[in-house]
C-alpha cells in the first residue's frame, strides 16, 4: 500500500514539476517575444537596425526552406485534388472542385505547410546556430561587452522569418493550386474554364489575407520558440541537439493549436466566408 501511495506521489510530483516548467517556459517565451519586438522597432526607428544581418538571414532561411517547401507543396496539391475529386464525383459536384481545392489550400494547406517548413527547416537551423553560440560562450561574451543578444541576433532573425514566411505561403499556395489544376483538368474531370470559374466565384480576398496572417504568426512563433531553446542550451553539443529537438516539437504543437484557434475564430467572425 505504501508503495502505491509513494508511486502516486511520484507521478503527481512529476506532473506538478512539468506544469511549473511549462509555465516558466511560457513566461520566458512571452518575455523574449516582447523584448524582440521592442528592440526591432526601436532600432528601426533609431536607424541602427542590423540590416546586413537581416539580409543574411533572409538569404539563409530562403536557401534552406525554398526547395523543401516546393517539394512538399507538389504532393500536397496532388493529394487534395485526388481526394476532393473522388468525393465530388460521388456526389455529382464536379463543378465545385476548383473552389474547394483553391479555398482549402489557401485557408489550411498553405499556412500549414509553411509552418512545418519554418519550424522544421528554418527553426531548427536558427536553434542550432544560437545553441552553438551559447555553448561556445559567444552569447556571454556579447553580454559582457554590453551588447544584447536579443537585439543583435534574435530581432533580425524574427524580421527575416516574417518576410520569408509570407513569401513561402504564397509559393506553397501557387504551387499546390497549380498542381491541383493540372491534375484535375489534365485528367479530364472538368474543363479549365469551369475549374477557374468555381474558384473565382467562391474565393474571397479574406482567404488570402487569412493565409498570410497565419504565415506571419507561424513564422513569429516558430522563431521565438527556436531562439529561446537555442539561447537556453547548456552543456555541450548534446545540449544543442536536445534543444533543436525540443524546439521543433514544441513549435509544431504550438502552431497546430494556433491554427485551430485562428480557423475557429475566422469561421465565427466571418460566417459568410466559411
């Protein structure tokens, strides 16, 4: 009996410890996000923002994410066109394939693929870079010299991630929709005019605005999480690897939850666009 009670207390203590750690991590993420925004805004206004670092990070993020994003968007477009086409044929709604494909890609597909690429490719690289700098005590050296690592390293990366996320969302949307168009029209299910008419007739500017807003928010959240994990790495190369793993997993979970919340909010606020 005492063993069972001890085991129950151990589980409860473990859950309590994890909950407290989660609360602390949430607070640290919010603090890092606020400080990054403050530093970025103030530096841009004061004309001391590190634009060279920003451009370097834009090129780096584009280089590591562009090709994987396109390669993921193509099969995504194929899958959606095949599944939606099969369902439309069963209920006799072939004329709406274009609208369902296009709106589905804009509202859900493009932001989700972008979030996975930002978290998996860009975020992991940012976390590894900052983690290696932390382990090599470069971050401590910056602090000793009176330079804020958030101002010098994090803020330019966040601004670069926002720009890259917006562009990747557009690339994913265009690639997936073009692939779906080729599959559906090339397969002879409907004509190109019917496909485009259904999409233009039902799609709204709010769908593109929602996709871009999601891309911005996903890029911001992913880089904040990955930067925090990188700056918190301690102990050597293994610590950097653990930080990258934790950053990617946490980013994907947070982005999935945020996506569900944004989608529900959009449906409630704009019921006509659902």
